[in-house]
């Protein structure tokens, strides 16, 4: 259902549909605090500053499909995805989503997720020989980490060096998840008891996650 955003106020017992003011496909929502959130989607980015009561939209160029967004603060956010369903893209806004700039990246294939641990250090995950991209200067430049033991669809970080990755076992190995504690230099593979690809991960602390 394109443009669909749901909200619960009773721990998931009931869900209400919000007026997102778009009919485009939406892929990711991330809250910075109780009121401020960004949404990434196909040819559109959304922002709320009142916990979803109203949404402001920014129309992106045609065929630009952003799969993930991460607000660092109310002015700066990053989004990851691809153009023409082929070429990787990372966008950055410094004015709260009014406009987005495309960043130069050493990556050619799909990007599925992006995560920042502070203003400067962030990671992006996608399909390029199981590697992640890393920046330490707020997206000005990016380097590729060593290959994880998982084809990455999603990631979460604890601090600048601890990275959890979940995705799909590929033809090289059967690990559905991987962890690095040194910024992607080395990885430990973790079995997930399934051969299906995982599309989301959420760690509630450094040892417990879903």
C-alpha cells in the first residue's frame, strides 16, 4: 500500500493510518526523538516534527529509490539507496530535508541501509562482495571495509567500531549475520538458523537483538 504510515499509541494493540501526503512507496522510517522523524522512499523523502501529525515532503529525481534514512540531528540526515534500480546512491541534507545533495561513493551496486554513530562516522550496507562503506568525515569521503561474512541487507552499530550486519547467506558461506568489533577490519560469522535473507536487525544492547 503506497504512502502507508501507521502509528500505535497502545504498544501495538491498535494501529492508525497517518496522512503521509504521498502515494509513493515508502521503505524506511527513523525517529531522532519523540517528535522528529525522516522517511525514505521511491522518489520522495518525508519529515515530521510533530510525531506524525503532519508530514513535509521533498520530491527526489525520477528513478531515485532511497531504501534507508538516518537523521543525525534535525538539520543533518543521510539516505541510502539506488538510481535506475542499478547505481548506488547516498544523499545528505544539511537543512532538515529541504534539499538533498548526492555524495561521491566508491560503490556501484544497490545500497540497502545506512547507520551513523555520530556526526562524522557512519556505515552503509549493500551488495558489493559483502563489503560495507565507511565514512569518518560526515560523508565527504568513503572507504570500503573488509568483506563481512554475510551478504548485508541491514546493519546497526554500537560506537564507531562495533557493527552488526544481517542479510542473506550467499554462495560463499552460510552466515546470516556477522559482527565486527574493529570497524570492519575483521568479522565473526553468526548462524541464524535460516537460509532466507534477513532484511532488518535491531540490537537493544551489545549482546541482545532481534
